């Protein structure tokens, strides 16, 4: 059941992603766009996973070292082979390299800070660089693939969507993030309220899932602040297909388990 649900959500989210881009850009998309986005997602997901592994183990986070990981290179080969017949491949490569070089150093700086000394403002900045940044990159790649770079209105819509994805992720994966020392905005908000933080941490050893009622009862102030951030971003999304994609991201919260880890970065939960 979970496998079928995961596949259905993946397909629906990807289709909404593409539909919203076509709506906002006011032109149809090439049939190869879906396969391109899937392959790009798999590459970035592999890089993200290896980054998290290296961060947890204390290994080098130098971009070249992470990029050289076997799984990342395998996904790169698949993407490169797909793009080989397309003249846009060079522009897409240059775009990815440019965005990475501009954002990666600051992201490393934030994520390697001690959790106790990192502020919520820094946590939110990391989302802009990571989840929102990748969502914008996907939109930019689709634009380059069509020879029509997306205008700022499109990029802003996808940026909001990426932030929503991460904020929702932080509810669903809170306990896993906590156990592995990963950046989590909800945890950052909790650290600013000592009493609520203490109540939540008291459950850390045994809690593996928590519904909305539990969060609202256990840490009402911190959780409401987190929901305010979600609502603020959701109000900025005006594309109907993108609104539906954002709403679909709430499914794991209702199910109390992550089911969207394989959808495009910026959409995935």
C-alpha cells in the first residue's frame, strides 16, 4: 500500500510541477521535460544524501569530494546520457555549476554550525539556499531546456513551494532529523522556548511519529510559529497546480510518516 501511495503521490506532484510551469510560462512543454526533471531530481537527491552522510560522519564536505561519490556519479552519467542529443546540455551544465558555486559555500557554513549556536534566521536562510534554491534551479533548467529562461514571477512561485516542502518535511521528519543532527526549523523554534523544548525532548527516546494534535498540545507556541511560516509561504503561491502540489505535501503530516522522499527536490518531503 505504501509503495503504491508513494508512486501515486510522486506522479501527481511531478505532473503538477510541470503543469504549473507551463501555466506560468504560458507555453507547452516538450515531451522530454518530465524525464529530464526525474533524472535531475535523482542526481540532486543522491548528492543531498551523500552530503548528509558526510556531515554526520565528519567527512570532508568539499564539493568535489561529495560530487565524486559513486552514486552521485552514476546519476550524473544517466542525466548526461539523456541530454547528449540535446544542444541545451551545455547551457544546463553551466547553469548548475554557476548556481552551485554561488550557494554551496554558505550552505556548508550554516549546516556545520553547532545546533545550539545556530539561530532560526540561519535555519531559514539555509532553506532559501537549499530547498527554495533547488526548486528554482528546476524551474531554470526547464526554461533553459525550452530556450526561454523563466521570468522572476515563475522563480518566486517555485521558491515559495520549495520552502513549503522543507517546512512540512521538518514536521514529518522531526525525530529522524533530531537523532541525526540535521537542520530542522521546528527544532530551531523549539530551542527559543525552553519549557516547550524540554517537553518535546523528554519524548525523544521513544517518539517516532506525532500527529498535529500532539504537536499543538505539547508545544503550542513553537508549533503555531512554524505553521505561521507555512501559511505565509502558501499565501504567496498563486498558480492553481502549484497550490495543489503544496497541499499534497501535507499528506505525510496526516499519515505521520514520510512518503515523498523521491519526488523532485523542492517538492520532496
